[in-house]
């Protein structure tokens, strides 16, 4: 009998598990894995582990790879050929050889070793791409390394699917079949990339001219699943075809619209994929074959990590990039399940060993989110960088910054950083920029701009950039994780330095301010305010009223402060401007009357002022209550009219 009950229970388990994961600040995909385990054959048996359920999960991978493809372009993929066919090829071959040798020696079955080696050499495209995208790390060096290797792993699935049946049959035409597979891969990819570019743009133009959102969405689904289907017909993976489709659309002007339209399908179906992975976990395997599971897990995580790290270093990647890329790839993948199931059906592996290998892959996929999430911290503890390279880099930063004084340090020299630099230089304010993109640094350096290669999250680099002489520091890129690391290094060396941080929206404003940011600029918020200001002026609202309206909205939305600190050089429209409410800071020196008193006792609101923040030990606090006790050297930021501010200062200092 058909019933919605199992589906409802699975959805409930998914919602509860993901909610718990978010509350504990662990990757949400672990919640899907747990929900799949609870609903699958291993526990409640609410959903059968069938081909239909696995296919539904595979569609989630298709949409994930499609969105990853949207981030790439043909020139970018061509530039990555050294990663894909260099590091990627070497990783699959070396990992397979090592695992085949160890597994074959232990099991006494070389064919079983080949099957296990092929399965464990692959990593999870879905897990790596999703987590790196969420952490805004796809464009970073270790993200590019991981994606390049994953692309080759997807290509390697085809020859592996040919190799295993040939080994089981003992045929003599193995090399001929592998050669034909290679030719097929090259031919299919060339046809898709060549004709896809010719056909896709005019096709999207035709659909877009109909001005139907429904039709456009159907067309996106058609292209995504259609190209994936064509690659599946040719023997390649669905995921690889979806990646190619996304990459082709990235060359058109419809990229961002497509990305928005496809996101709901991607997130929901990818959640089903992780549920299907969790369904494969069986507790009985851990009891009966725990030694085999642990051995395979060791081959999968530490050995694979060492292989990727060593190869990345051999291909010229820096130590920290190599380790973070290796941590992202040190686990099993969804295609490993396909190879293990095929090996069991062909008789290459006994059923018990197959279950142990599946359990090891699932466990490694459970560990993978933690390795990626904490990859930066692990790398900082284990890798101290090549001393010669680090010394040379610091020397360059130091030489370039020696003549700088009272300058602004700009962390990140992308579009926002460069625009800021030009505005500051127009006001004769010296700047010094740090960036991690060698090509950008080379071009900007040739143009005479003051930018050098350096990781702003390292205190040595900041000190070499003149942190102790700087007037302010600006983090111009929208990466909360990296911004927190930079602010931690800044406050450890120069606590009082003003820090301004850029973020995408207002969701991380409180986090960044608690970490010590003096101001956080929300990109979406500021864009909306500029749009509103232009719209108001176009419809005839006077400029002074527009400015006041936008200022009021900004002060209300940015909850840290309202108003501003006024200086003698501020332009004013008359005496009334001096009488307007403003911000004012009061330091509590030794002997101040307010020291030791609670905020509720002072009753500052009766003096006509509002306490906006308290800065203590170089950290700004806004989460205080009436029981908050003031201490010596506290800085109170007050908001009110000048006369009320004077009265409040007198109350705080003299009582």
C-alpha cells in the first residue's frame, strides 16, 4: 500500500537533525546523514535502499555540479588543466597503487585490492563543493586544487567501470577498451564544448524573448538534465555532464538568473542525496568486521591525505594550500559506492568485505565536513610554511611598507579594495594593500600601486605591513571567517586600531562587531540605500531630505550606533547642525564617580542620553543590562544632544 507516512517521518527526521546540527554549529549535511541512517534499513526501515531512492539522490549531485559549473568558464577550465590532468591524474593513480598493494596483501586477493583501490581513490564531489561554496573558498588556492582533482576523479569513473568487468572476465582486450574509453571521453567533451557554445546562447535568447518565468525555468531544467543525460548515454557520469552544462551557461548573460532559479532544486535534492548515503550505514558491520572497517578507514583518510599533500607539493603548491586541499579530499565519495556494488556483483569481492568498505566510506564522509570546516586551524598548527618563502615574502612586505606612516592597511585588493584605495589616495591618505592573488599583484604592481603578496591573517605579515604605524585597517572582502581571523591578529598586536569590515549582508554584523570591528558595511544594505536615494531624487524629493532619510534608515539598521562623532572640520549648514544629537565617548579614569556602580543606578536615560556601547579591554559590548558594573578605563559611548551629553559626562565623572 502506498502511504505518505514514511516520507513524512523522513522529512521530520531531516528537519530535527538539521536544526540540531545548526544549533550545535556543525555542518547541516551531517543532519541529513543521521536522518538517512535512522530512516534507512539500518534502524527504522522506513525507506528501502533501492535504485529509485539512490537515483533521486544522484539528481541532487547533478544540480550541485551544475551550480559549480556556473562558477567556471572555458578559459578558467583551460587554465586549470595542470590541476585536472596533473594533480588529479597522479592522485588517482598513486592512491590506487598504494591501496591495491596494501589491500591485496592483506586479503590475498589482488582483484579485490584493485576494486577497493578504485573505490577509495575517489572523493565526494557533493560534500566538497557544497562546503567550499558555503565557506566562499571555491576561488581560493586550496578550493581550486580540490575542484581540479574532483573533476578528474569524475572522468576516472568511466575507465574504472570498464576496468572492473574486464578484470572479472579475464579478457585480453583490456587496454583496447581503456583506449576506446579515453577517445570517447575526449570526443564527447569536445562536441559538448564546441557545439554547446554555438547553440546555447541563441537558444536561451529565443526562450527569454517569450518573457515567461515558467518557461525559462523549464528550459533551465531541460538544459541541465538534457546535457547530463547525453553524457550518461555516452558512458560518462551525470555529474560531469551537469558541470559542462553549467560552464556553458556561465558564458551567457543569463548566468545569475539561472543560478537563482536552480538553487531550490539543488538544495532539496542534495539533501535527499545525503539521506540516501546515511541509509547505507549498517550497525552490524561495525560489530562483525570492525577491524576491516578501521583498516580501510585508515587507508582512506590518512593515506589519501598524505598522497594529495605530497603530490600538490610536487606540483609546486605551497604547503598550507596543499594541506587544506588534502584535508578537503581525504574521504570517500558517492561514486565509490557504485564501484563497490559493481565489484560485489562481478564476484571480485566477498559480500562481507564490500559491506566493510561501504561502512568505511560512509564514516569518512561523516568526518569530511569537520576536516573541511577546521582545515584552516589544522593547517596553522601543522604547517609553519617554508621558512625561505615566508622570509622572502615578509622581507618584500617590510621593504614596501618602510616609508609608510599614518597609512590605511587594506586587506584584499579586489574591486572594492581598489576603489577604496583610489578614494583614499585622492585625499592624500597613504595606503598599503595585502592580497593573495599573484596575478592581480603583478598587474597592480606594474602599474605602480602599493600592493604586495601577503596573508593578512598572520601577525608577522601585518607587523611587516606597518600595523603599529597604521591609522586604520580595512577588510575589503566579504568573508566573515577570514575577517574574524584578521581581527584576532590585529587586536593581539594593536588593540586600539580602528577596523572596518565589509560583509555581504547584515546577518554577520553582530558577530563581527563582537569580535571588535569598529564598523561593518553590509554590501546589500548599502546598495539598497544608494538605489533608494537615487530613486527619491529622481521623483523630486529634495537632496537634503533624501540625505536625512537615508541616514535615519542606516542608523536604525546598523544597530551598533546611531548618529556620528562630530569634529571641528565637519561641514555644517548652520548653528542648528551643532545642536543635533551626536555620539560622544567618555573614558572613566581612576577616581571617576561611576566606577563600581551598576548602569541601573546611574539612570543615564533621565539625563537625556542613550548608552550605545561600552568598550572594555579593547572589545566593544552592546549586550549589557542594568546590573552591568562599570570599571576603571571603561569607555562609554553615549548618544544625545550636546547639553545632555555634558550633563551625563559630569554625572559619570563627578557624580
